[in-house]
C-alpha cells in the first residue's frame, strides 16, 4: 500500500464498468456505481478521482482485452490487469454482483493481494492474434476433413488401400466419387468445397505469419529459436507472441511455471507430494512446446530442415541448440527406462526445453548488446 494513493477497482463488461474506490489511508471502500465502457467516460472518471498520478487501478483479465488498460495508462494512471483465477475468494461468500466485485478488487489492490498478469504491447498482441488465427484455421481444416470422412464412412465408402489420407491420390478419389442420391452428392460437393476453402485460408494466414516474423522487431529471436530441434517458424513465433520479452523472466523456472509445466505440490509437515503439472499457465505455449518436445526422442543430429534453420546463426546459439539435443534426448531415454509413460516423459522434456528457449533468448539479447557496445 502506497501512502496518498487512491485504489480503484473496476469490474469491466462490454457496455458498463462498475467502479469502487479505496483510499490509501484506510477506511471503507465506497462504490461509485456504473459508468459506460467508453473512453470519454473513463477520462471523466480519472478527472473526477485525480490527479491521475495518484490513481492505482485494477480489473480482471477477460474478453474486453487491454483497451481499458491502455486508456488509463495514456491518461497517466497506473493500472494492473489481474488474473481472475488468483483472486482470493471467501468460501462462505454466496452473493456476487458487479459492485461487490469492484469493491473487492479495490480492497485487495490496496492490501497488495492481487496477482497482476503480463500485458502485451500492441505489437505483441497483434502477433499473438495472428498466431491464434493460424491455430483456428488449422482446427477448422481438421474439422472440415473429419466431417467429410465421417460422412463417407456412414455411406460405407473408404479410400483405396495404400492411398495416403488427404494426399493427391486421395483428393482425386474424392473428386471422382459419384453418389446415387442427388442430395448426398450435394453434401459431398459442399464438404469438398469447405475443405478447399479451409486449406486456402490456412495458406493465406501462414504466408502472413511468415512475413510478420520477417519484419518484426523480434525477428532475431524468432530466427534463433528455430535453431532448436522441433522449433519451426510457427512454434517460434507463437513462443515470442505468447511469452513476450523473455528478459522479464529472471530464471528458466519462471518460464516453466508461466506455461503451467511445473508439478503440483501438496505438502504438509513431513509429508511431501508432487503430482501432475499445474496447467494453470499459458495453454498456447504449453501446446507448442510439448509438440516440439516429441522430436527429442530421436538421437541428436543436425540435418535437413534443422540445418537450414541454423544457417547464419551465431556459434553460441548453435552450441545451446546442441546441448539441448544431447541433454533432452538422454533425459527422454533415462525416464523411459524407468518405466515412465511416454506422454509423461515428453512433458518432462518440454519443461526443460523451455529452459533452453529462455537461454537462446538471453543469448540473442546479450549478443545484440555486445554488438552495440563494440559499434
């Protein structure tokens, strides 16, 4: 709690914002009612409660994004966005209203009991939107293919033996199908069109993602991360977009916790128990890093696409990538030899892989600073 500050709790919705205020010197939290969720109404509120430099505001992360955060910051007020899952809740509290939520936020903010999340800048948010649009396009393509294959399965139609699903011959087989019923032929035609449109959408988004990675101010980090085995362009861009500046993490352990890849713990007295991973962090990071970790089941080596991705990278980055291959493959084999389930082993490898991601990002930053120092 800072002396002289005014703490403002905001319960944000699409059309309205419930406002509550707690003075820094203590006392009761007072509700200011509802204001429209519009920039002019927020400016009027800041003038009413100001000066802006004394205001410390908080609201929960949600579908309204970071527009309010940026508006308050531009006006000179301090603002934090709070993780909803980490807001303390009284077990016996059964009444929930917007005004009560705003008052609770103001009270917790004054006592220092809120957990803020990282707010991406506008470039990071734009890159994040693009990576998530690519993931949406990939899922839509998968669903369109499943709908078509299940439709044909209901009719007892299976592709010829040896034909690779969704390859050239499979597509030729689909386009040559003639169904007895005209209505079913319409379903087949429209389903094929849906698959083609989903594929084209995915190609367009991936082309834009490639261009965004090339022109981004984070291009050096994105390129360096691709020196790691299993980390292609999409994975590298996703990591940068979702994690932001990795310099904000003091240790690799913090990155692992941010992705929800650290084990749960329920220990009391002499009893210690660690369970499955928490899964409380960024699910997008967790998904792409676990997918990348599967590559470390293979023996270390640099060839093909990985060799191409490492062209032009500093020796320090290549050395980190090789240490990652050597260490993570040995860890994979060792845990598998202990009888651990394959999926558990891969998750453990993914957790350590995030540590190497952290190391690569720091090596890029150190190299840039050394280059500026020598210039």
